[in-house]
């Protein structure tokens, strides 16, 4: 572990320790109430004025502890998943703060229940966020589709159970029939959305029609909104909410025809995308064949800017332009196709060493340096294999206009002019 990392850990530990010590002193060695700080606060109801300060300090202490763990993870680890983990921990800290305020409310069972439900909802979102990034890293989009479908359904079920405690804690009253109608509306909406978003697994399908359907389903905001609108229509026109707005039944034909138009527009969109995908694929294939014919017959200066291309490969790992330059050069010098494949096979099949999704700080930089050295050695070996055994000079001009020798800085160095 480097001195810089150690210093950052010590500074973070010292800062959070001081903050936690102050909070611990306020919680365990004092009996302050919120009313004791009324001079610094706006008007407080009597119920809040007599409430212990622990209701606020304990959630703050827990949030500070989670933030401290997140800071340690961010200092010590690196990588894509490490960044996701840090963001997840910070979100968990805020979730714990708001949920614990409700859970620790004295004498209010409804608020306590609401706090637990809100905490559960945040936990579901954090799990989905983790699974979504893992699916992206592992290139498994179907996992994300399954995760979002399950998340939508679970969050809907939590919302159904959260409405009652929140209404009860506010002092309002709701008839059992209306509560049943709302639960029916939410349950139907999230169930439709959960099923519809499952079609997002087809977003990577080669079939253009399935791909278009998957693309629409992967627009999760649109999917949930459309499902809730459909469930709301059912609730007010045919379900448990119809008795609360009987006049809306007269608008049923207009709403139904609007739904038919929207559904027809979706079908048209899917078919149009499918046809465009098929037509564009054939068009691009034709354009690519035409491009190959043009570059094959072109007899220009192949190695203008070759130093820049070498630098792109050695420093950044981009080998496409380098492969094109070398292939055209060999083809112009009447090298057979099978020999070109032999000369460039190692360059074509080369792969960088992969970085870990989570690793100790500094490991990614070491991998970058090793990959740069490997690319430079590979380039030197490829150029050496292309040179005739009796010659040390390539029959092509370099970037500066002179011959490109085997020991040229354009080949031996890291692409510097």
C-alpha cells in the first residue's frame, strides 16, 4: 500500500472518528430533546419538542458509519465494480438515515412500519443496481431484464403495503373499498409492467422485429407508465374504482380508441425498425464491398501519419488503423493473402490483459504499463517478420518522408516523432 493511500485512510479515519465521537457523546452521555434547540429551529409542535434527540442522532451515526466504509472502499479499491460498490454504500447511508428516523419514532406503530417498508424498498433498489452493473460487466443483458422485472413487481407490492401506514399516520381516513381499489390498481399495473419488461431480453436479438420489441420494452419508464395507465383505465371503468367516478364510464369509447391508436403506433414502430434494420444491413454490406474495391486499387502514400497510428496502438491499444495500413502496404507489394494473414496473425489475435472489476488501488495502472510494453514488443516483432531477411529497410516512406527502417524510432520507440 502506497504512502498516499495510507495517508488518505488515516485522514478519513481521523475525520470520521471525531464526528462519531461527538455523536456518541450526544447520544449516550446526554438527554437532550429537540426542544432544547428550539432557538435554532422554526416553530415545533409539542410532540416534536419533547422528543429525544436520539431519534435524529442515531440515524446520523449509522449513516456516518456507512459513509466511512464507503470512503475506505473508494480509497483502497479500484475498478468498475468498486465504483458501483462505493455509490451503493453512499446510497445505503442515506436510505438508513431516512428509514431509521421513522423506525425510531416512539409510540407510532404506523410510522415504524412505514420505516421498515421504505428501508426494504431501498434495499431492493440497491440490489437491482448491483445486479444491473454486474450484467453490464459480464455482458449478460437478460440478467438486467429479469432484475428490473422483479424489482418493479416487488416495489409495487411494497407500495401497496406502504399506503395504509402513511395515511394512518397522517390522521386521514380511507374507506376499505377505496383502499381495495387502489391496491387492485397498483397490483395490476406493476404486474403488467413486470411481464412487459421481460421482453427486454430480446433487445440483443438478431431478429429485427424481436430486437425492436426488446428495445421498446427496455425503455422501463415508458413500460411502467403505459402499464399504470392501462391499470388506471381498468380500475376506473371496470374495476374497484369505478364506483368513485361513475361519470367516467361515458368516456370509455374515447379512451379505448386512444388505446387502439397507441397500440397500432407501437406495432408500426416495431415493423418500421425491423424493415429499416434489414434494408440498412444490405446497404452497408454493399458500401463496404465498394470501399474494399476502392482501397485495393488505390496507389497513394500508405504511410503518411504512420507514427501517429503506431502511437494509437502502443499507447491506446487501437489497432484498426494499423492493421489497415500494414495490410494495404503488403497488398501493394504483391504479398499473397495467406502470407499477409501469417504476417499479421499475432497482431490480429492480440488481446490486452483484462483489468479486474475490483482490485487493489494501483493494480490497474500496472496492467496498463504491462499492456503497453506487450504491444510495443508485438509491433516490433510484426515489423521484423515483414522485412526481407537480406534487407533492413521497408519499401515505403515513413511519416517524415524517409525510408522506414527496422531500427527506426517510429517502430522501436513509443510512436514519438
